C-alpha cells in the first residue's frame, strides 16, 4: 500500500480568536482534493526547524514514507481541522498559546503570510449516532477546534449540551450549533478539575445519550469513568481522547 505524502501549504493570514488562541489560515495548490470536511478531522502538521524555510516532508512510497536525505526532520504535532473550504482553497487550524510556547504554538505566533508548513491527510472516525436521545460534548481549550466541528455535525432536533473549560471569560468564543453551552473558568485551579466537577454536577437529558470528550488526559479519564459508571452511558457511546498531560 502506498502512503500519501504530506501537502506543503503556506500561511495566507492569521487571526487572533481570543487572547490565547490564534487561527492560522493555510492555502496552496496542494490543497486540491484535500478530504478535510466533517467533524473531528485530525491532521499531522510538519513544522520547519531552525535553518529551514519550509519543513522537510517525506515522499510517498509502497514501503512507507521516505525522508529527504541530509535534511533535519521537522517537528510533528497533531491538530484538528477547524474549517476547510474547498471552494476558497482554505484550511483553518487553531493554536492555543500556553505559557512557555511549544514549537507548534511558537510557529503559529511567528508565522506570517507565505510561511510554510506540511499537513497530512486527515483522520478521524467520529460520527453522531442518529439513535441517541441526546448529545454531550466536553472539553477544554485544546479541544475547542474539534468541539466546534462536532457541534456543527449534531442533529438539530436532538437535545445537546456542551461543557467547556477555559482559563477565564476572555477565552470564551462563539460556537456553532444549537447546544446549550456551559463555560467553566479554570482560574487558579489545576487544569481539568473544574471541568470534572462541572460534568459531575450537570443535569443530563433523559434517555441513552452519546458523549464526545477531549482535553487534559487525567481529566478525560476521570470524566469517562463518571459517564460510564455514574451516568450509565453505553461504552460504545462515549468517545474520549486525552490531548495533553498537565503532570
């Protein structure tokens, strides 16, 4: 089987969504045919390292990726497609600016029009269950790009709620869809603790629901256990992903 080579794209523009979130819009001829539409579409991003104008990316082969000889490997991180517009030829990716930027956030902060980055084919298999009595979407700011795409995909005639943790009121943002959104402000609390408490205290609609959750790994693990044990949600109806670790 032949692998698919990453696409080399360039920054068109950057937009500050909130004080701690930047949206980078990418474009380029290699976006043609990109299968980026749908909820929770995850991509690997290939960032140039020191001394590079554009990242080294592997070419596709039947034996797997083949990296260019003599070039340093790029920094690779996983992100979610926030928006893909095939007609406009644009791909949006949101970056959270944590304290002490990592390489991806530092690139997003510094990138200007024309900056290069590599993007893999998207993955992701989550779809809303049409038989669910309700939907609950849970996450922190690292999950907000995916949360937005999930909320867009929920059926409008089914009750939905979203419980979302951010640093403070300044990090709240407009979200699509009809879900009733509860914002939880972390303040000085350890990451994930306010989110866990808010989920445990929330009133869920009646019936067999479906849950999507992502964020800090320890919090996701605790919330998943609560949804399965206390809320009695079906194991197959709970989609949970740890995006990062606070400790």
